[in-house]
C-alpha cells in the first residue's frame, strides 16, 4: 500500500512525534514550539474541506504570532486528499 506524506505527517503529529518529521534538522529541533506551530498551520492548510483552509493572509498572521493557531482538525478530515 502506498503511504501518503500527508497521512504520515498527521500521524506523527497526532502521536506527538513531530521530531520524526524533521529528523537530523538541528535548527528545526532547537525550537520545538515554533516547529509545532508550523506543523499545526500546515495541517490546517491541507484540510479536505477547502473552505476550512486558512487564507494566505491568515497563515502569515499565524506565523507572525498576530493570530492564535487553533488546534488542527481531526485526521479523518484530511485522509481522502487526492
């Protein structure tokens, strides 16, 4: 069975193993809070329902810390990505 990168990344996130996503990247691992924020945003950006995805403007506000990043959706909502 062919594994999808998005499924694997979501599984890692939901299992609390986001360090696996950036294995051997010391810069990313050195700022775990920022890494987690970026992955939260990324999961929102691949949401199955396009109307639930943040706009690029909102993504920028989340990355810059002007807007709080909500918890990402349940993984079942993004499992059927084409």
